[in-house]
């Protein structure tokens, strides 16, 4: 394994002396990609917050972002934290939009904030109307993706692809990789009905035309007997299909949740949050042989070693 890390300050590009340990972390939603590393300060190296950082491993593009935090100690070691372009989506603003897909909304934001965009897949679902007031841009986008998931039962992932924002369906992010007892050093597994489990969905809409409140309910009587009533309640926006959304939410949440994290799996730079990998593990009460979604991923590069920690999701497994 050969890792090449570059820092660019104006017209100068530095190859710093990096101490052991580079960590690259990604999450499927809500957070930018992060790169942390330690460099040795010398008389040549000069860089500051806002400078660009690039990481390639074995010639493959891994991370492109910008220095946000520098932490120094008395030995001349600088601990650097860099974030990819998604960091700028933490800016807050107000947007009102109608009849746009999540992808079209993302392209509107990238244009307004002069961000670089790459592959933006068509999400296939038009959001009738939406008001986002004093909300972080990344949360606005996630709201649009959540509405798409609820109404189309299709999940999309927004991420930074080496300096360009990309939006892709998880179905197009399969990685030909097997995680099992041989490739994963250890795992942590829990099961629960304590959060994100609902066997009754109740949605309401205040119908101005009829002057009445429309109520849409979807429920699973069998699981209500087994677990008691676990109700999800929400209001509908104008134009939403109440029955279809209630059915979709029941299908999404009417199940026991399980959590699975893999520790020190053999590293593969193709894997990031949003990737799909095959998992084969005997967890005791369940045997896994499934395609699973990587919810969180942390790569650790140390000399000739490359391992990764994965938080996985799929079926009853949630992050």
C-alpha cells in the first residue's frame, strides 16, 4: 500500500512528512467526509486553514477536501482535520421550492453556493412543495431524500466524489467485497424494538376544501399484539398520497431493529458510507448472508496496513 498526501497553498504543493496513521471517515447522511492526520512542521511546510488536501492510495483517488482545523504541540507536530465539500452544506439558509426532485434541488443549491457537482442521478420523485426556513443546507437535502425514500421506497446517497458532489442510488453503489469471519477481526451486534420500530402509522391532513381532517392508518395487528402499540404520527403536506405514504412507512419501520458494526476489516478504498457489501456472519440468533448498506465507514492507514471499521444496515439492521 502506498499513500500519497498533498497539501496545496496557493501555487505551492507540499508533500508533508506524515506521522503514522491517516484516518478517512464517511457517514451516509448528515456529515461531511473527514480526513485526519499528523504532519511534522519544518522550515519548508507552510499551509493554513482553507488549503486543499488530496489523498491517493495506490494511485486511486480517495479524498479531496480542505483544512479546517490545525492543532499543534510542543514537539512541532500538527494534527490536521480536513473536510470534503459537504462541509459547506452546513451553511444555513431559507429555500422555498415547488415540483422539484431531490436531485434538481441539489443542483439548485450547488449553483447558488458555487459548489462543484458531478453525477446527480434522477431520483424520479417530484416534491410538490417545500418550505425550509433557517435550516442547514445538508438537512434540507436530507429532508428531500427522506421524502423520496418514503414515497418511492428508493434510497439515494449524497457524497463527495474527490471534489465533486454526487448523488447515487444505493443500488448503483455495490462493491464486490465479502465481509466474513476471515476478513473482519471482530463485530458488535445488538437487537431492539426501542427506537425506529413502529407497527402503527397514523398520518393526518387538514383538508381546507372539506374542512375536515383526513386520517390515514396502516398497521400490523400481529406485531401490535407481540410488542404493544408503537405508533408513528405525522402530518401530510398538500399533494402527498396519504395511503401510499402510510403503507411505505409501515413497510420501512414495522420490524425489529438490529445494529451491527465490524471492527478492523481488511481495508478497501472502494468502500465508503453508502456502499453495498456482502456480509456472511453467524451472529447466534441469526445467520447473515446478505447485501448490506454501509452506514458509517472509517479507514485507517498505518504504514503497510489498511483496515476499516464499518457500521452496517439492511433488513432489520439499522445504524
